[in-house]
């Protein structure tokens, strides 16, 4: 998928580099504005905000299409982290080789948010054969609900094996 930069006042290379600085490093819009100003490329922080809003989702979709296949055995956990000054739950899954499957940020730690994470991960990487989780009741409930949906949908042979083993899921913490 080619991203269309037509109608922009700056070349695509400049826009992509500014997006890379913002998405890959812990820099503010004003920091990136200053970095480019030192190189005699002038744009406002609000312009960068518009680029991030418009092109970041397109870049994510493009990257997801070229993502490598992951193993069908996942390790899933969640932790509490601070993002831009606000505490959120960070759900993530890695395969048995340590490849990142997906992540999800949520204000709550409950079955609904765990299901939203699994829906997102399954949509991008397919249905796992086995998921190792910690003793979290929300994650177990979300996987039980997924298995119930598979059962009633006629996919009994595709049900996900759930292993609840404390610490085994945190292979790459």
C-alpha cells in the first residue's frame, strides 16, 4: 500500500522522517520542530500533529501487512505503565520465540478489555493454538468466552488451549 502524500507542502521524505522521530523516540512535537529547524526545514508543531494524525494509522496498516507470521503458542500478560503522565494497563502477547504479536492499552483491567486485546491480536495474527497466561481472572474469562464462541460457532477443533501458570507467561519482561 503506497501512502499518498499529494497536496503536501513538504516532500514525502521529510514527512516520513518527522513521523519516524515522533513515533520511535520520546520527542515532543516542538523538539522535532527544533531538530528540523536546525537543518533549515521549517514547519510548525501543529503541522507535525496533523501528519501524525493522518499518516500514523496508514503506516501501522502498511507495517501490519508485511509483518512476519508468528507461532501459534502465545504468552500473554499485562502490566501497569505510565503513558504521557497517565497510568494505563499495557496488554501484550509474544509468541514462543519472543516475537511480539500485539499490544493494547486500556484504562481498566477487566474481561471486556482483555477480550478487546485478544480480538485485536487474533485479527492481526490469527487464532492461537495455546495461550499461556498468569492467574489473572480477566484474561481467563476472556479466553473462556472466546472458546465458547468457537464452540457454538462449530469450531470445536480450533478451541484455544489455556494454561494459567504464574510467571511462565512473562518470558520477556
